[in-house]
């Protein structure tokens, strides 16, 4: 499987990007509720991030915005003017931009049938996200339509909340080699919902045909969920043999490390102590909601939001890390402020898929010409600003629908129209 590489598929920010504060437990989203949003700037920031990673890694994919407003959901909600603002805003949500929640992915080297398996997330804990999976699955079936190499499943039963790859890590000696998959779940009953159910994780592992000896199931620290780490990727991120983690990420920190190391003896842990970066500051800056990647020269880089450089404690830690002897040699800040204000950093915006690029629908792989085309199309068609009062208006609906249609036409992906 020498042609296998890790491809980050970023979500292009949708033209209805807005700050309705729909995500309970997502502190950034709640704190910006009611602010004006800037969809054009948000989408262009995302494309610029993809350009950087294309240059850095040599390969980059993308997924497209889902249809918005979702008229079927709006009809189901039977609007008559008395509904809560959150219900009115839900069909307009652009949250599918955070493709870390699109699916859980198990690469071919890990699976019994030698195919890459993808299970779309059901996202049932939040209405604005639960609407996504049918269109997400349809898009995955286009992007990864080669049935000789990919298997795409139905969602987990909605009894078990599943939020996808944001609660999933993989450890390996190299992306093309067999790995150990780690599933992180939450316990219900806290102030904020625990969005990943243990049984959803176990179902996905069985469905994907994973070796039970190469699967680890770990509970997220309830205190981290209470503090706003609504997904595991807000407090830890993995790449190949390295786990970059906050000291308060897991319910049993030492036990989590032991369980992973038992299945994957080469594990190298880079733990950030709470006295260096508090849990609160880690969540505010999204230090761990970062892309930890292996560059062509073999060194690892951490792609973090600009907010990390603006935090004295976080950036001091990053500078010490870069100067040290650990595996992470580079920390690269990127501007994704529009996404950050809605509660999603660099890691939220991407789905990691280990595969042969030749087996993917080539329309969804980025090159410089396609990046230029995306930028041109976004600049010409996306609304510059959306104010809270705009949500629900027919004028905005026409603009949003036309902007997405322009993207589909520019990329010749009309089957998703």
C-alpha cells in the first residue's frame, strides 16, 4: 500500500455562515451569538489555510457546503412566527464546514477487507447538526465513490450520539502502515451534553472490521467537557506515533496513556501541563484543535489558530516546544478567525483520510488553479455580511442558494445540486 497518504479534506465554509449560537457547550459559539458574520471572509480564510497545507504537504482535499437553507427541515418545524430563534436559525446552519464531524474514517491497512471505511456521523445531540448526515453521506459517496477502495456505511443508530472523527485518533508508524485506532467518548449527565456515546464508537469499530486488539476506548475528562471541550479534538490531537495532549484531557490520564501504549508500544506523548497552559486557555485558544502533520522532510508541524500566538502562556509553551528535543519542530499559526468565532479551529475544518489520491474523485483534490477558481467564485457570489435579522429572509435565501450553485457549477459537481 505504498501509494497511501493522509489527505486532509477541508470543509469549504458555506455562504450561510452565521452566529446563531446553536451549539450548547461550545463556549466560542455561545459568546458570539448574535454577532454579524462574514461568510465571504470566512470561506476565503479557509481556502488560504488549504493553500498553505497544499504547499506544505503536497496534497489537499475539500468537501463542499451542504444545501442551505434546508427547506425540508424548515417545513418540518412548521414555522408560524412563534418559534424560538434557534429553531428558525437551524435550517441555515453552515456547521457542515467542520468536516471533522462528517464521519469516522478507518484506513485500509486497519480493516479486515482492506478497504477504507467511512461511517457518517449522526450528530443527534444538536438539531442544526443532526440535519447534515443525509447530504454528507451523499457527498461522501461521490468523493469516495470507488467501491474497490472505499466502503461507506449508514449512520449509527440515533440512540447513540456519534460526532465522528473529532473523537477519534489513529496511531501508526507511517500513514500507510497498520495502525491503532482510539475512540474517545463522554459520559452523560453533566452541565453540557457528552456528544460521543461509547456504544457508537464501539459500533463503528465493529462495522469497520477493526482488530479488537488494535482498538482503544477512552473516556474524556468530564471536567474538560464542563470547561467547553465538547469534542476530544479540543484537548488532544494525534499523528503517527505522537499524542499531543493537555494534562486534563482524559478521565484517567495515566490509564489512557497505558491503554494506548499497550496497543501501540511506540507511542510518544507530548503532554502540556496545566501549570503551563490552563485548560481554560487551551480551550479559548484551541491549541489542541490543531492539525498535527508530518511534512515531506519527516518533521512534524502543528497548524494552530492565530489566537495561540496572541496568548502569552500558549505561545511561550509553543516556543519552548519548538526549541526542545521533542517530535513537534514547527508551530504554524493560520488565520481562521471567522471559524474560531463560531467554535471551530483548524482541526474542526478537516477530515483526515488515508488513501491513494488516485482513488478519490479528482474534482475534490486541490491544486493552485482550483484554489484560484474557488477564491474567484467565493468573492463573486458569497454574501459579505449576514446580520441576525437577515436569517429567514427570502433575499438572503436566494443569495445563499445561488452562491452554492455557483460553486457546484465552477467545479462541475452538478450531481450534488
